[in-house]
């Protein structure tokens, strides 16, 4: 079983290189596999999934489940598999559970990256407490169509505002500090408002949005503390 990587950047790189050197091709491919979280009580409490995990053929789980169920699967990955690599536990961000955040359109109306970042920190904290470590968002929806169900989930029509708020959301989701750990985030532009546009410039618009977010916050960047890669 592998040891946790040290904090020094150069030693972390050597740790990753050493880990890759002992991994088989099947184990490397397995780290790219995301499987659904099994339903509690089904398939003998996920016996097929556990068998795949022990063979090194699963890198993460997608969906929702009970906190104790996710903790048990994470212990299996860390303590009983050959490599001991923690699972990625992925889900969509949502708007919180015990505390429900405003809809994206309402947050966009504040024109305040600070408010958006604070809201994302709360969502991340709840997700982390539940066993999740990757929220597959923010999803950026741009629309002004009042006839579409997407309106409440949109950030209006300003790409400039969307870029600033997307970067703030990433900072909030990935924040790590004294009050708790954040989670991984990923920018999504796969909403129907983008996909259904009959616009030859849609790809350019997406790339500009992603580039703008990356200029504001580098991948894996946090306001405080270390990145998940430091502690996984």
C-alpha cells in the first residue's frame, strides 16, 4: 500500500512517479473509470463494485449515497486495495442540503464574486462532510429567454460576469482552510443553452470563457492550505 505523499513539491513529484512506475496498465486505466454508487441494500451491498475495486479497476464513484456507505467504500479503497489510492467521490454541486443557496440567477444579480465564493464554500463543506470530494461544476448557463426552464439556473447573458462568477465558484468549492476542506471542481459548459445554440462561434465562446476562468484561478489553486493532490 502506498504512503501519503509528503508536502514538499519535488518529493510529491517523485512520489507520483514512483507510484506510476509500480502501477500496471490495467490499474492506470482503472483510475479513469467512474462507476455509479450502488443503491444501499442492492447487489449484496455493492459486492460487484467491491470486487472491481479490489482488482484496481475503479478510480471513482458517481452519484449520491449515505455518508457511512461512502466512508466504507473509501476505507476499502485505502486499506484493502494494492495501491491504496483514495476514490474520487463525484456528484453535481446542487445548492446545498441543510443550507440552500440562492439560484445562480439570483447570485448573478448580486454582481459579487465574494458572495458567490462564500456560497460555494458552504456547498463544498456540506458535500465534504457527506463523503464527497469532487463536485462536477460549476455549470455555466447563459440565457435571457424567460420562456425556458433554464433561466433560474443561468447566470444571465454576460460572459464577463459569468467568467468572474465561475472563477469565484471554483475558488469557493476548492477552498481549504481552518474551517474545513474543499472539494475538486470542474468548469462545465454542457448545458442545453450552449449545446442547442445554432451559432458557429459557440466553441470560441466556450474557449474564451474557460481561458478567462483559468486566468483568474489556476487549476487546483486554493486561497489557503494545500491542494487535494497534496493530501490524497
